[in-house]
């Protein structure tokens, strides 16, 4: 018999989202004094821990998205700071909590809550992630042009200009999203 897949999907109601928001708020408050290094280390530990298990692929895929958040914070040229940096860290605080909703030791389902929370955090941070990915792609294109001898403007100046434009875009889009009215399937955790 050939390998097959089964699609399982579920909808989170407003009541469900309210519950996840409360959990996220409680964990953020609990980890308010946790350092950035502690939060990043906990996220790395989760990623590595799942890598050593037989967690389902959909869990691995979701939790793997934490890597881009870690990269975003550690990329010196992206230079995310202030409230923008704090937003990303607040989103990652859940993963620093050892006592999450479903204990990780429970076979198959132990990382389900982590996968759900990653998906919610990634949705909440979509503009930050999109801007960072655009910056990385721009940096790669500039590096390729520089290798061809087409570098007419200093690299630092080009990256600073592009970074600032993308940071501004990210904030505008986030602001518009928050200000939009009507029904929405958007998830707002904080």
C-alpha cells in the first residue's frame, strides 16, 4: 500500500482564541523577567527536542517556523529593536514555559499545543516575518550584484535604507490590520 496522507483541520472559534490569548498573556506575564537569551534558548531547545522525537511532520513543520523568529532577532543587519523586537520576544515567550498545555512527553499529541501556538504567533507576526524575508532576499540579491562588480553604493548604506523602508512598511501594515473593521478571521494574541 502506498503512503497516503490525511488532512485534519479544525477551526478555532472566538472562544478558543480568547482562551489562547489568555494562556499567552499569562505566560508572558510569568516570563516578563526572562531574558532574551533564556527565551531564545528555550525555543532552540524545543526545536532540537522535537528533532529527537517521532513527532508528526505537521508538528515539526510548525515548530520549525520558530527558526525564522530566532533569525530575525539575531540578524545584526536586520537590527530589530524597541517595540518591534519586544513583539517578537513576547510571541516566543510561550515556548519558554516548561509547563505548557499538553505535556511534551505525551506521545503524538505532546507537541500539538506548541504547533498551534507557533501557528498563531506566526500569523500574528506575519508582517514582521514578511519584511524580514524581503530584507534577506534583498541582501542576497545585493551580494550577488556586488560579486559581479556592480556595487555602486556602499553595502551598509543600501542595507540601512532597505531595512528602514521594510521596518516602516511592517509597522504600517500592522497598524492598518489593527485598525480594520468588520469580521475577520485574524488572530490577535496581544
